[in-house]
């Protein structure tokens, strides 16, 4: 039974990946971003030390395609608006088609376009991450924020952007904002994850050098300079401590004295 279930699981996984690629084929740079995020997840799972080494390069792989995709989308929208406003040969502006002017008429019931619920859910996930953010989160909390909040918010933003592009829902600007915020949220969690993996080492009190006070030195006796006798003083040729016996020699003999 287990062997029979394995091909079905592999087929469902391949089908899911195919659906994601088909869904994002109109957004090639966003597809590159998703691939970059998968690479990041692989690094986090198998080799977390390399994340710090290639952090700037990987951030560029994720951020640059997103910026390029949004730039191309704005260029496309500008070209479409210019094409609809371009005057015809008769000197009058071409009348937009009924479908383009009133896209809501193609919806069921002829009602207004609803606001994208995917955008709302994506913004709620981003808000939850912002409210739970603090500097004391550990590595598991950052990894959970990426998997449970960041990646779902990013995928929902992509999906809402695609729905708004086809005119089925409103909120294109909000979808772009949710996608950008989700990417920034993932990058912030990755940065916090690398910081928690490489904390600032605190000095170990056991390894600090022990400063021993200097040993007290014995007092040196004062050195006398002259020898004082009852008849006077004379310079000493040999240094002696004060109070030691000494002698002074002169014309009239040798006289004992004390070193002073």
C-alpha cells in the first residue's frame, strides 16, 4: 500500500509545481524570486552557516527580480493607457471597447468588481508579523515567521496581483504593496535569523586574566652620607646604614663615630 501511494504523492507534487510555474509564466522575474526563496529555504535547512557568507548576494537574487518585474508592469500599464488614448486617423480618440470601459459587466450578476480577499489576508499576515516582531526572537521564531507568515503572504500577493491584472478583482495597488511588504518581511526575518546564529560573544569570567597585586617590598634602610664623631664629621667612603658604627681618620688619629 505504501508503494502504491508514493507515485500518487510524486504526481501531485509535480502537478502542484507545474501549476505554480504556469501561473507565474507571465511574471518571469517573480518566478526567479520564488526560485531564490526556495534556495534560501534549502540553505536554512541544510547549511545555515553559508547564509551569512552569501547574504548580500542572495538578497540581491530576491530583491532585484521583484523590482524589475514591477518596473515592467508599470511600463506595460503605461503603454496600454497610451494606446487607448491615441487619436485615430479622423482626429478623434478611439472609443474604448465595451469590455475595457466596463469590465464589471462581464462578471456574474453585472455587479461591481469585489476587492481582492487575497490582498486582505496577505496584509493581515504581514500585520501579524509586525506586531510579533521584537529583538528577542530566537532562530525558531524567525524561521516560523518565514514559513508560516512570509511565504504565504508573498504567494497571496502574487495571486491577487494576477487576479487584478485580469480584471476580476480590484486592489491592484494594494496587491503590489502586499507583495513588496512580504518580500521585505522575509528578508528582515532572514537578517534576524543570521543575527541569532552569530550572537556577540560575551567575555567568560573564567577566562579573564587575573591581575595579582604587587608583593610588598621590604623597606630599604636609609644610607648614611657622613660619619659624625665628637670632634666633627667626615665624608664616608663606604655607604652604611644610618646608625652604623664608623670611623674618621685625620691628622690626630682615628676617631669612632656613628653614620648619619
